[in-house]
C-alpha cells in the first residue's frame, strides 16, 4: 500500500494563516494530499493522539493549546512521506530548527509553557496508521 502520514497544522499555524503555506510545501515536495479537514479537536481525541506524553510536565499545557482553536488535519501520501514530512517540518524546537524547514522559517519561541511549533507529523508507520485512524475514522 502507498505510504501515508498524518500532518497537523496546529492551532498556532491555523491562527497565523499558515495552513496554505504548509499544504504548499507538502505539494511542492511532490507528495499528494489524500484528505484535508479543519477540525476542532476534543479532549478525547487529544488523549488518544498524545497518549505517549501523558504524565509529562508539558502534557496539560499541550492539550490546552491544542484545544485553543481549530487544527488542519491532513493525510499526505508518497514514498518516504513519513520521514520526508518530518524533514520538511524541522526540529521540534523552532529556535533550533534549520532555516528552510517549516518550523525554522516560520516558527519561533513565544516564551510559553508548550512548544507552539506549528505542525505535527507522524514519526513511524505504526504511529501514522494509528493517528490517521483517530483523525479520519472513515479512511
Ligand atoms: P509534537 O511532536 O506534535 O507532539 C508533542 C508536542 O509537545 C510537541 O509537538 C510540542 O508541541 C510539545 N513539546 C514536546 N516537547 C516539549 C517540551 N520539552 N516542552 C514543551 N513542549 C514540548
């Protein structure tokens, strides 16, 4: 089956009007868009999506931030898209992320309790399958 990943434009990215810029970079790289939906996350969805971070100090601020506005959920497809999108996104910390990447070009430290780092990308085939099932139950 074709390789797919889940990309999220987080509420900071949507608020700043960067949804189109993120989609543009995914498409310019040569990946295909399979599904795109603006969604308001729920506590239940985020508890499942971020289960691995439960108990960490940034978990509560992370969930609060992710509930603060709509998220653009995207399924992108293409050979190598899982590591390929993470490479487009850049390092988790936007201060460290290399110029040329989404976080390096468009993100910064806003001095908040959680990294508001614009985008999420699945980190493995197992995560991608699980996360796509959570955000797009019909896919
Ligand atoms: P993401 O990789 O999508 O999923 C976990 C999120 O938690 C991460 O993006 C950041 O938004 C945030 N995060 C990860 N590590 C930290 C940290 N050390 N401090 C604050 N926020 C973090």
